């Protein structure tokens, strides 16, 4: 009976070591993913800022084109 008990204890220790290894691996993966998430979050902020800037530029260009068209229409009407 003593041998069975030791084998069982050995199996338990191996299982615990395997679980510890898996937990360590999962923690490392979690840390890697968190760093990646932070990076993507910063990229997203930057892209949102660029989008806002482009939308502002687009609106300015649209306003200028509308002004030019309005002036052309005024010139045509007065000519």
C-alpha cells in the first residue's frame, strides 16, 4: 500500500507542476495581450484624431467649393 500511496502522491505532484506551468503560461499570455491591447488603444486614439482632422479638412474644402460655385453663379447671373 505504501507504493500505491507514493505513486499517487507523485502523480498529484506532477499534476500540480503541470497546472503551475499552465498557469504561468496563461499569465504570460495575459500580460502579452494586455500590452498589445494598450498599443491598439493608443493606435485607435491616434486614428480617431486623424479622422477628426480629415473630417474638418473635408468640411473646409466643401465650404470653399460651395463658395466658388456660388460666386460663379453670381457672375453668370450678372453677366
